[in-house]
C-alpha cells in the first residue's frame, strides 16, 4: 500500500542523479553534480528494503525457528532486549542474568504472535544496592512497599530493589546516590531519577525551553504510548529532583554570588588583572574599566502562586538573584516614598513606575544588571519588581552587584540614566552600609543605550551618548535586549511557579547563558578585532585628510574644550562641546536682515528699488514663496487619484486661479528687475502647444537665469542666495521634525493602538506626516538646486559641506534608523541630523578616537580572558578525592578553552606583537 502511494506521487526512475548539471562553488568554479548531491533520491531507490527491514524487527527475525536458548542451551528463547546491541532471543533465566548490570533496559516477550512489553522486575530481577553488581546481601532491606520507580531516559521503570542492611551500610539515600540514582525524598525513598536523565533534561531545558511537564510526559509516552497501562504519576517528584543540585565546598560554605558563571573578559582583581593595575596612569585606566548595563524584562512576570515559606528557593543570593530576605526588607522600608518625576522626555519608565498593573501578580517584571561588553548576567544582580522600575529596586540591584568589586573606573548604561543617576548617592545613604560605594575614589560615567537615546531630549543625546564619549569603544549599551530572546520562552512556565522554584529556574538559565557566551567569546572577540583593524586604518586616513584641511588655530580650542569636558563628565557646570553653539538661520531672520539693510541704504540715500512698493528682497522672497505654492499645488493634485469628486476638482481649480493671479502680478514686477526674462517667457509660450498650468509655470528667478547663461544683477543673486541658504536650513528642520514625529507615532501605534478603526486613523495620521516630510524634502531639493546654480557666479565654496545633496532613499530616515543592509553596530546618523552644532569635523575626530580605543580595549579583553580561564588549586586543602577530581576537571576544561582561543587568536597576536602596557604576571 505504501509503495503504491509513493509510485503515484513520484516517478523516481525518471530522476537521474548523474544529470549533466553544474553548480557554482565557493571558489566561483563550476563542478559536475554527483550522486551525493541527491541523497534523498538515492534513498528512494531502496525504500522497499528499508520498509522490509523495519517490519523484520516486529518479528523474531533470524530466530523464528529457534527452540533452545543459544546462550544456555536449556530453555525456550522468548525474551529480547530492545536496548542491547543485537536482536538475539534469550530464555527467562539468561535475560535476567545478562541484565544484572543493566536494570534499566527494556525487555519484550514473544507471545506466539507478537512481542509485548515486560519488566525485569516481573521476570525476577532484584537490584541489590550497597554491594558489587550481582552480589547478594545477608541482611537485605526491601524498598518501601516493594514499590520503587526509576525515571530514566528510555522509560519509567518499576524496579525490584533491595537496600543493604549490613552494620556498615550507608543510608538508603547514599546508596542510591552512589548508584548514580537521585532520590526524590530522603525518607523511605521510593522514586528516583538517573543522573543521565537529569543532565539530559538540563541541557534540553536550556536549548528548547521545554517545560518539565512536557519532558516528563514524553518519557511517560516512551513507557506506554497507548494509555492502556495505568502508570503512577511521578511528575511532582521529578520536578523536585531537577531543582536540587550541589556545591563542591558544601552548602554552609557557599558565599554570595559564588554559584555564578563569571565573565573571564571583565576585570577581576586577583584573577585576570596585573598586580600593579591600580598604578596605571590616568590615560590608561580605562583598560580596566567595568561596563555594566541596567535593564528590566517585562515578560518575566509571576502570578501570586504559593509563597516563600512553602516554596523556598534553594539559593540564598548565591547565584544571580539577590538574597530575597534582605531585598524585601529594604523595599518594605521604602514602599511609601514617591518616585521622582522625569525632567527629560515623558518617560513612562519613570513617571508610571507606581502605576503599573499588578493585579494578580507577585512580580510584574525582573530587573537585571548585565555586563555591557560581553552580554552576561552579573552575580546577585537580578531581582523581582513588584510594580515598575522604581529607583529603590534598581538602586539595590546596582549596588549589590558592585559589592566587593574593586574597580577604579565604571561605565553604567541605563535607559533612563539621565534621571536615575541624579540623586543616586543621596539614596545610597539610606541603604545598608555593606552596599555603600565611594564615588569619590572612582570615575563613574553614565550613558543611555544607543537605541534608546533618540527618545531623550537633545541635551541628553549629547551628554549621555556612547558615540560622543571617550574610552568606550563601540559599546552600544543594548546587550540585555539581545539576551531577552533567549530567556523569554520560559516566561509562560515560570509565570505559574512558586517564588523559590522560579528564582532557581531563572538562575539556572542565566548560568547556562553565561556559559554559552564564554564558549563563544573567543570567536566573538576575534571577529571584533578583525573589524577594528580594518576600520581603524580607514578612519585614520580620513582623519588625516580632514585635519590637514582645517586651520590649527581652530582645532586647538576645540581639542582643549573636549579634553576638559572628558575629564569632568559628571560636572553640569562644564560646557558640553557637542551642544550646538550656532543658532540656525531661518528665512524669517534673513528677510528681517535684508529689510534692515535696505532701510539703512535708504537712510544713506541709496535706493536700489525699481518699484515704489516692492524692494528687491521682497521681489525675490515673493518669487520663492510662489515656488513653494507651486509645489504644494502639485502635491494636492497628485493626491486626487483617478476618481476625484467635483468638490475636490473645484477646490483645486480655485487654488490654480489664485496662484495664476499671484504669478501675473509678480511678473509685472519682474519686468522691472529682470527684463531679459520676458524673452524666455515669450519663447516658452510660443514653443508650447499645450496649456501651461500655474503649477508648471517657470518663474525664472536669478538662479534659473544662471543656468541659461543670462546676465543678472549681482545684488539680486546675493539676495536669492541668502534666502535660499536659510530656506535649506528651514527645510531640513521641518524634515527632522517630521521624521521625529513619525518615529514617535509609529512607536505609539505599535504599543497602544488596537482595533481596525483606531489603526485606520493612525495610518491616516502617519500618511499626513509622511506628506509633510516629502514636502520638506522637495523644498530642500529646490533650495539646493538654486544654491548650486548661484554658487559659481557668486564664487561660493564649501557651502555644500553643510548642505549636501539629499538622497531620498538613504538620507531621509530617523535618528535610530540605519541604511538598508547596515546593522545596528554599524549604523550612522544621516547627515541631516549633523548639520547644526559643532559640525562634521568634530564627529570625525571622535569617531576615529572611538575606533582606535576599541582596538586597544579588545586587545586587553583578550588578555583578561586568557588569565581569567587559568585556574589554580590547593589540593592539600581538599579532603575528598571526588572534590579534587571535580576541581581538576573544571580547571582542565578552562585550560582547554584557553588553548583553543590562543590558536584562534594566533594570527592577531602575531600582528599586534607590541609589548604590553603592563606586566601580565
């Protein structure tokens, strides 16, 4: 039947795997296709054989006619093990004897027509603990009620089990543990799990985020996938066992944060730093700076389920979660204090910290402290948040993770750092003394992550920017955001857990995340190093070219100003060199300036006006205004569509009539100031066969006359230049405002707008904003075209360094939007956001400095990683051989990782073989 179905669907005989087809290889050369390129087609030729072989295992195979067990030659063979290698049949006595050392294998019995499952216990196998396998005990103690269940990777087994009752026997719990079986209870244990299945579930949980319920019932279905056999439910004991673990030094000796996986590339005194690292000069201390990131995950909620007294956590601040008792005691004393309001943008994180919906929830989210450079969770830096991100919660987590850390320079990244850090040290004075930090002995800088920075006011965008700060490399501060995708899949299962179970589960996941980051750190740092080497040279050349084009007298004050600001990053009295110092020139300001100049000329008896009411500046400004109306009219006509109503057509006609009257009146004045243009108007009228609409009428301002090689009064050209130069600035400002408004509206729509009608209104609003941005872009394009035409006769140079040609595809984008195909780490602001302020030259200096420092910082991180993976062991202080073996295994593992990374970095180390800044030993 199966073969018939396949033959209907596929004609595999027509598939020739040796067809003369050619494919592109990696080396861009063609090669002939081989049979190996079509393994599925090859298999289809043999599927009948596969089917028959699979069916063969349903029967006795080569032992169909066997009447005597081939092992003992005494009894009838009717038992087969499906976990042993081979398909031999054995008699009952032989199958039991052979599985004395394999009591968790699955046995099936031939019952004249087919195989049926049977347990080794039913066949008479009894496992004796406390003695060598196969030996008996003089004083055996039967398991509780002769009902012992063992959970293994292949099935849930019912085991016949005897404990040793000799005088020198260990406790029943120890006997099980020494057999590599983990008991569910310590009193009369009658359920256990093999070490093998606990390790398997551990890794599966990390990789697939499968819940304990799904895993246990998968094993239950391996035992019986029909539901015909009644099985005792061991789900709750299994959950209890997977939570329990061990500490090599004993539970009593476990210290705070000792059960964490530490980042080997972060600075850790006495582990991976030189002995004299504290004595480095100030210009090199940034090599030993600690980068931390503060964040919160709103997916990791917890319902009000159970409580700490009935579900205590097995960790008491030993891993990533802070000690719950001390944490809650501190929060209880600060529960009634109001949250300070934001003086920056209206950050909901700050202003609504006390208003988050928490009905039915014991925790609305989780706050974390991460390594901002390598994206790892830091010890005792995780805690539940009862409502929102209150300062009291985040202060405690921040200072807890820094407790005991000896660092001289600290870079702190937080979405709301501009608000949170203001009264941090004042709030610290109310915390336990053990968490106090001396800010006077450390250089502490605060940053806002790059992706979140555009949502802040402009002052914050320059004060708390990674891009504008020295000694931070290419750090973006968004490390925790990339890690949430790994932990969020467990949110649905941890939401219904008790407090202790949830903390232990998340601790376990955070530890696995750190371990995976450590294993991949060698490739990550090597990749960053390669990118840094490539970009460093390119930016060095660009900087040299720019530096050579600028006057040293202009550069020296800028350099002093930046250096002074960099040495005093937290002093509000120090002027920020990246804040704009030049007020942008607007069209209105230019018109006022030209009017004052004409008034001054009149006072001096100089009158350049050829019309009693309209001066040259008013004439040119009116023409520019008419061009703007022409663009708006074209945009309105384009929006009509194919089926416009009579009302819409009438409105357009009224606009055209009004515009035509303005053009006619303006042309009467134009005949006085630029009479030569009348020839162009006459020629255009005679050569055109179609009626010219007002929106297509050419005005021929002085800039247009320049393109026609016609002479024009220089005073008129200068006037138009001044107005268009200001118009370009106005157009860019309108464009930037429209893009900011669009980003805000998109975010608001994504987070808050629900329903068809509301989404329709939001899309209509976005369409109007897009139309404004497009109009501003067209306005700038017209101004730029006029400036390009006027620049040669007026001998204007370098103006296009400020007002560049606008590429509608790549340049018109928000601050946080990268070019197509450019990643966030390589994202650069469009030039439209860099027009005002200190200018592109400052940004190039800083960008070059950033990449050079990035190169040095990566080099130091590589060295710290090698030192951090080196382990020492005082074997004399260890009492048990098992603990010694565990310690040596961990040390050897880290030595192997170090050796592997050294081989990966060999090419880089040979290139950058300069002597180190400090001794590494």
